[in-house]
């Protein structure tokens, strides 16, 4: 039996964006689409929420955004 997806990048984990996104959805109560260049590949952030469909709410330097789990790498998970 495999581990649940929620164990990857839990709330509070430090993550890095591994690939640039074409657009970003804000992680606000009233979400908006923003240009993808607000967060560059390699930028570090902190997971603030677990979302459906293998997505995470991540706080970066320029705001909080919904990011697919496949575009994130956890830092210091050794």
C-alpha cells in the first residue's frame, strides 16, 4: 500500500519551485490568475495549505499561490 499524497510536502514544509508556471492562481479566499513570472523556478516558499488534486498552497516572497505538487521539491527532507 502506498503512502497518502498528503504526506508529501506537509503544511509548514520548505519547498522550492522546480519548474516555472505559465500562470499562477492566488491562494486567497477570492482567487485570481496572475502571471507566472511573479515566482521564478528555484524560488523557495513554505507550504501553507493542502489542497485537492495534489496541489499545495505555498507562500512565496511575492504572495501565496496554488501550485501543483509535481512542480514542487521539498527542501531538507533527509
